[in-house]
C-alpha cells in the first residue's frame, strides 16, 4: 500500500503540469509590434490567397485564390460566412487585383482588359464599359487624397488617374513596381521589378534600397491603420522606415504568409496555405476566456 501511495503521489504533479501546459498553449498570444494578438481561424480554403483587400463597410474580404500552378480567379469571403465564392467575372476577362475607394464606396477589379466596378447585387460582371483598356496588375488608392494608381502590363509601369477622370498619367516617382504604398506624408514604399524593396522619401531626391532581404522573396506590402508600411516576408512581419535602410522585425507567425490586410478595427487578416486567419488585438493583462480551458484532450 505504501508503494502504491508513493506512485500515485508521483503521478499527480506530472498530470497537473500537463494540464497547465495545455491551457497555456490554448491561451497563447502573438506579439506583433508593441501589441498582443489572438488568432482566430475564419476560413479554410482549397489553395492559398494573395492580394487581400477588406471592404470597410461590410468587412468582406476579397482575394485571389491560387491552386498549385494556376490562379482560380478573385474570390469573396463575406463577413461571418462559412465559405467563399468566386466573383462572376465573364470568361473573357481575367480578374487580377481588387482596390476599394473608401471615400466613394466603389470596388474596382483590375483585369487584363482594364478596370471594372463590382456591385454586390450583380450576378455577373462584364467588361462592356471598362475604365481604360490596360492590363491592370495592381491597384493602390491613396487614403490621403483618394488618388488611384495602377500598375499595368508585364513591365508593371505605374500610372495615376487625373482629376477623377478615366485619363491616366505616368507616375514618374516610381517608374515600375510589383506593388507599392504611399503614406500620408507622400513617402513611397515599393517592390521594384528587380525583386528588391525600395523607399522614396520626400526628404531625398532618389529611391533607396532596403537591405537584409534576398531577391528571390516575394513581398506583401501594406499600410496599417497607423500609416506605417508593413511588409510580410515568408513567416515574418517587418516595419519599414524612411530613416533607416534596415527593416525592423515586429512579428513571427510561424508559417508562410501569402496575403495580408488591415481592417478598421485594427485586426490583421493573414492568408496562408488553405487558411485565412484574423489576428485580433487583446489586452496583455487580459486572462484567457473560459473556452480556453477545456480539457477534452485529457
């Protein structure tokens, strides 16, 4: 009996340690910058998403779905929905990017035949009256003044629309780019066609290359709600500055990031293979919710 009691006493602490570790794991928070975030799975998909954009009115998420070696068109994940759906773009038009003008509540789709406007009520989207006839590869709409910029063709030349019309003018500050953002001060951050990241500060007269990344990487570049340029590389997040050529690492997510967007609630939407996550800010002193303490695996 004495041996049995000693054995049982030795087992109990081990069991409690296992429970504590399991609870801590379920309550894990991710630090990004100076804030802590909790991850929520909001969609499972067959493939991986890129070019993610969020409609601030509805919190719906637009993205391009890729499956193995081909692109499966532009898809929509409605807020609170369980599944995604492909936008009904006509067969002769290839959707390649999405841009949302928050000031006018207009959703633009960049295609191989120009820009078209998306309406949630439409059952089919055609290019009967496209805005221009360019091969639109990327859209950026400046939050400061509502100016729309597009990257066109295989050379990814940058143009901006003039005075809200359909006329475009070459944007000489960034001659070519895969993607770019402009902060409210007019500083430009972009991935040039040589596969490197640059910034063009209002304080300088020429672009400057960031150091520390290899050319083979594909960058995901966005502005967050604090008007800061954030870039995702593989499984890491970095902040870009105009006072330094070295990006500052602000987070490590532990998986390859393929899409990223920031909503108006300071959530970060992250896409990866077969999944879309929402990272929601939490108070660092906040205790875990009761749901985090379930012991079904024990």
